[in-house]
């Protein structure tokens, strides 16, 4: 009986390991100079709502999740292309587990937390192009698998906005 349990666990590990994405090494170096606009003062506000719809039709909000504002530099564009491809959603089971991002990359992002209804806001945003990203995941954290995943959208701030820029992060 024990052998059967260990064999099943090993098989499950192999299957899960095969589903996890492995990101190829970056071909573009991170440039702090290219990302520096995120640290400049701006007048724009980006507001949004992050959620996913379950197959049953139930909406799950990104309640309490960290939402990231990432300058759309060449480095970030390559990372997002590798992770998402031509979609705006990557399933939880396909998250890369071997992320080797340049440590400075995270220093040139801004974060906030989504409210219980999945709403979030960034204020004083400088002109530029940004990725806005978070995750919407459900299921027991101790469970074998979880559902949902990571979502993003691309936002352009011109500096001429008189109203907040509203973004929907649903993966569609």
C-alpha cells in the first residue's frame, strides 16, 4: 500500500511539473533608465477592477491581491510575451516556478492591494505605457490544484487625462 501511495505521489509530481511553465532566459537586459518614468510625479489616476468568471458563471474578485503597475519597457514586454503569449490570462498551474527576473525589475514597479470587490487604484501616475497585473485565484491553498490565474492589461498614460483611466483585468 505504501509503495502505491509513493508511486501516485511521484506521478502527480511529474504531471504537475510538466504543466508548470519554464520561462526561457531573457534576451533583453533590464534598463533602469528605460523604467525610470515610473518614479516621476504624474497627474493621472488608473482605476480598475480585477476578476475572473468561473465556468459556472460565478464571478471571483481579486480581493486582497497585490496589483502591480509595471513600466512597459523592452524587458517587461519580453517577460509578458513569454508568460502570456497572445493572451491576457495565464492559468495558475502554468505559472513559472523558476522565475529569474532581474532583481532591479521589481524596484521599478508600483503596487497596491485590491479591495474586497476587486477594485484598485494608482494615483499620481506619470505619462508612459504600463502593464497592470494581478492574480485571481480560488480554491483551498492546501489543495492539489487551484483555479484562476494571472491577468493583465496594457495602459497608456498621456498626461492629458482629465478623468481616471479605467482598466478591467479579467483576462479577456
